[in-house]
């Protein structure tokens, strides 16, 4: 069965360190997204990609970067981790829209990141 | 920037009660989705509504898209403990630079007590 996985599931790091969160999907979806989830804020979009070599900034992109070298993976890098980036991070993927409708987003299980 | 205001943020009820969650915006959306999320997992899609005034039913859950496509509601009849979770509304505009992107509300944490 197709799936979307994230690793690690839990990560503790120190302020200033570079951290990379992995996201891998076997849906063969072109669209991939990274969100962070904090209480009271729902899901906020960090970065997204519509295909290989395409990346775009979301509403909370400062301090984060992504790269898309293949269809299956969209790793999220925190260049220099800050305590404000302590959060739960979700990766999602979706198909191109059909018949004018936005496709369902399929989410990974999340990565809980703590920056000390 | 399009915003979705979801209310209430927290809801604690007894089994068998009815409830409604609201999702409001000053912006028009081409479609509105509702997701449910359980602890330790990612959100899972419940329904997508695309037409103003559209009503969709999923067992005891009823979803409505406002006539002007600026608001939506989720109504649960005779809530059960298994309905406990975080409910998220998400709006999208299918065209232009917003293609494929979702704007999420803040979420409603529902707890149904036996």
C-alpha cells in the first residue's frame, strides 16, 4: 500500500544546530507540503513543492529550507535551530487537481522536534 | 492572506449530545475540506465540499458549505467517545499561485465523555 513516512518521529536538539527532517511518499504525488502544528494555530505551511526541482515558500518559511531532487522525497532543513522552532512537523502529499477540485492531502505521522 | 476562524477551540460534551463546529472567513474559497486528527497521527480527510450551499452527510456527521463559500459547519449528532479528536477545516483556491495549497483553521479539540 502507498504511504507517506517521516523520520525521525522524535528529535531533541540544541539551539544553533542544523537539523534535517525526512519525508518519503510512495503515492507518486507531484505535490508535497511541510507544515508545523502548534496549539491554537492549526497547521501552518512552511514550504511546498509542485514537482522535482520546484520549491516555494509558505507563510512561516524563515529559518527553514527544502529541496526536491526526486518525486518521493522532500527533506526539511532547519539551518540553525531555535527554541521557537519547537513544534510538531507534518509532511503531506497530494495529486494534481482534477475537475477543478483540490486533491486530498495525505499526511505523514509527524515529527516532534524539541529545541533546547 | 486568507484566514479561517474556527470555533469553538475546545468542546467537552457527554456521549449522546449534539454539537456544531464552525469555520468562518471573510474570503471566498473554491472548496473547503474537513480533517480529523487523532493523537500521535496526521490529519485524515473526512469530506470536501465545493458548491455553495452544499450539504454532505457521513453517518452521524453533517457538513455544510455556506452559500457564499466563505463559511462551513460540521454537525455531529449523538456524539460518541470515538468521535474524540481534533477537527480541522481547510480552505483552498484551485487556481493561480494558490493552486493545491490549503489554509487551515486553528482546530477544534473535541472530547466526548462516556
